[in-house]
C-alpha cells in the first residue's frame, strides 16, 4: 500500500524567486524558471544539504549545530497572501518581501498542509513539506521600507498564513504556470497534539 495519497487538489505556480544573500535583507528576486537540485535552488541563500540550526529548533539543538536542511524553499499561498494584505491595509503583498521561493495558487488552507506532504509537478520535480513557516521580523522590515508604519502589522496578520518550508525530494524544473499536485500522508492526525500545543503534556 502506498504511504502517500495522490489528492485531487492542484495548484498553479504564479511566482518564483531566489534570495541570493540574506545578510542584509530577505528580498527574493523574481525568476521565470528554476532547475531544482538536491541542494534546493542553485545560488539560493537557503540552499544546501545541511544548515546551521537556528532558534526555531533551539529545544532540540544548540544554535549553530549542523543539521539536515529541510528549509531549502519557502512556499506561499497566493490566497493567504491576499488575506494578509487585506488585514494589513495593503492593496497587495509582494512575495519578494517575504523571501518567497514560490507562490502557489489554488490549494486551500495551504499553510496547514500535513508535514511530509508532497508537492509534485507534471515533470516529476517534487518538494516535501517540512512544516508551516512562522511569521518573523524579516518580512516586516522589508514591508516597512516600502510602506512606512505598516511593517509592524505583519506578524499578527501573517499568523497561520506564512506558508510552508520544504526540501527537494526529486530534482527538476519549476516554471511559472506549472501545475503542482498535492500528495498527503496516509495517516490520521496525532490525537495528543492539542495537549502539547496547550502546554498540558507532563
């Protein structure tokens, strides 16, 4: 029996971008297509088979520890971006402000896809969803540069809408307009998750 279910849900790639250097900002530069390899997007700041651990996994690893890189790409929903923009009072939210690698249109509740879901193009290029991406201060700083006084609104508006991080399971081309199909694990949700989230786990 297959461990993954091929669903009826499909999205369309509406934007692709590369962050060359995050030392000063996280803005990604738009591209028409990209050839994924095992490290992610060639020339991408977040690429590589491994990375230094950060504050997101501080409960598991001392910061700076070399760990597997499951954050090669940041994938965002066009629909969720529109909701963030509306709540912030913006006409639109630019994906480059968020350091996005890819924007997908057409898959509902995108940020909350089950971890280990696959996003696969017709050519076979496949991404594995690690987990949802949390709002941070980097996008707020980029928004503030272009819209004074609005950057501070991002964290609240982006909560639960920031998209997912992902890593490459199968290299291949990603192109604007490509269809991308969702595959989900053949597994129900963990029954004790709510206890962990509310801090009741002893």
